[in-house]
């Protein structure tokens, strides 16, 4: 009786050829296996295999009976996986061999013929791209949801005055709605980047085989069209070894998380007793095990921390690729866990932030009191004097003296008597007090991109139209 298994995929040592004289050690099996993290790509693997089989049949490489058997077998595998009944085997190393082995169990020789004209090298490159394309589409929807949540809060707070900061010092008054719309702009750019990345993700490596292409008369453009891909990778060596798209996605994801982290930092500051500008809903916070008065902004703090995690994955992917010769190397198995974790972290963060911003409590009185502390309308006084005929540099010097006097008396500029203000420049008149008010300062900046409530509402309308 022959000792050779009828199913070469039943033993991992036989999964690729009969060249090896001893089975792989259990330690190496565990070390090299990826099935327990790359199995999430099962739907992409089936989708790519079905498109490949359809093309093989159209090209006369696969007969109708085998093609039908493959489609039938893949439908059953899909049902088994969705029902949680599929047995993932460590011996079969990865998602691809597990599905192929089960297909061969179900349909026999037709399952073995499916791999004609392809390699796991171009197969995995295709699967990762298909999977990531779908994740980018989900992320785009989540980015839109977060933008809409911010827009909603911005619209309600178009008139609320917030101290605008530079160097974390009070600078000029801005509308709180205007401030939030700055983050909408950031996330809108993130969405643009994701759309741009998607175009380069959405290219087909399948048909490059191991590294040199194949002698079978494949129709790669047909497969690309079937899979909804925009182009075919033009060089077989590059097709199987390229992971630029994963790095580029990770860079875009890192920028999203940087924007989340900046927003988190402000939410944490604003919620502190020293600011008291906002409050987060209890469901996004925790208490202290020892200090009963504490309400900690754990979600923004953790998001700030997770930003380092995502940026770290980007650095890991860049380092992974920097020393690899062409073409495919086993190193590339290490691209998946950081990529998967980046996607998971980003999706979870966007979901929770959209919900958290929707439950934000704004405290306008505290914001306005803070704006009055830092002489936020000093620039308005300088602009007022320029309109009276002074050069800006001269006006700037005059206002600096006025602020110094106000600091000495403990009064805001708007609280100084007119006679006191006129000591600095006789051109200052009664109309200066409207200029020096927080509300007057806000309304004066009624220019495209400015903080005036009218501009905030115009931007809200623009963003709503953009997001549909």
C-alpha cells in the first residue's frame, strides 16, 4: 500500500511538493502559520478564486463541469464559514490552503485544478487588496458619520464664543462651531486620502503567479473587471512583492488617528476643572477606584494612546519592506497583523467618536469667561486704529501699552473708560466698545473661512451638501 496521501493538502509537508523528506516540526508550524489571523480574508479569497475560475473556464483551461463543481464547493464553504462550522487547521498554514483543501474534499480533482495559473504569492496579494478595498469603503462611511456628528454640534454652537488659542495662550475669540469645523476639514482631507489610496489598492496582481507570470493563456483584464478592479499590475515581480498600498493606507490611517488625537487632547483639556468648557456623557468616562469625585475622560485618553499604536504599525510596515529583494519573501506574512490591527483600531475609534461627539454637553458661560481673561480683542483694537489711519505696526505698539495698563488695573480692554483709552490715541471714539466686545470681534470676521456665525452656518451648509 502506498504511503503517499491521496490528498497532498492533508499533510502540510506535502502542501507544496513531494521534495521534502521530513515533516515540518510543530514549533515551525506554529511559527510560520498565519491562518488564525489571515482567516478574516476568507471572503476575499473565495471572491478572487471564483473570478479566477470563471476566467479559466472562459479561456478553455477549465471545463464546464469542473467550473460548476468549484462554484458549488465554494458556496458550501461560504455557508460553513458563515455558520461557524468550518474547521481551520494549523497544518494547512493559511486561509488559502485551508479553503483549497476543503474545496478538494468537497469536489475532488476540480478543487486541485483551481490553482492552475496562479501561486499563493499572487493569490495573497490579491486577497489583501480585495479585503482592504472593502475596509476602506467602510472607513469612508465612518469618516462621514463623524463629520456629520461634528457638523451637528457646530451648527448648534455657531454663536457660542470660545477663546481661540495659540501657544495655548488666549489669542482671539472664535465661535465654538468654527473650532469644531476645523476638525471636519481634517477628516474631509482624510476621506480624500482614503479615496486616493483606494485607487492604488484596487489593482489586480492575480496572474503574476509566483514571480514571472505564467505560460497559461490567462485573461487578467477579465478577472480585474469581474472583481471591480480599476487596473492590472503590469509587472509580475512587482505585483507579488509590492506592499506600498498597505504602507500608504497605514500612513493615511495614521493621519486620521493624529487628527483624532488632537481632538482628544482638546476634549481632555476642555473637560478638566481648569477649563470646564464641556462635559462628556458618563458612558464614555470612568471613575477612580480611590477618588470618588473623579470623572475621567477615558475614551479620548485611550484614543490618544492608540494613535501611537497605529503610527507604530506604519513604522513596522516600512521597516518590513526596506531590505527585501525582489520578489516575494516570507517576511511579507508580517504585513497582515499590523494592517488588520490598524483597520480594527481605526474603525472602533471612528465609531465611538461619532457617538461621543453626539452626546457632548457644551458650557458657553465658562467659554466666554475664559475668553475675557486673555485680552482676546486686542487685535481688534489694533485693526480699529488701522482703519483710523495708523500703520499696523504703530497700532500694534499702542495696543500693547493699552493691554499693559489693563493688566495693571485688572480690567479687560472693554472695561477701560473711554478717557483712559484716548490717552493712548486720540482717534479712539465711543464706537470702540463694540469693536472690543467678544461678540463684535466674532461678527467682524465675516470673511470666507472666518469665524463669524454667518460664515460658520455657510460652512455647515457646504459640508452637509458635500456629504449628502
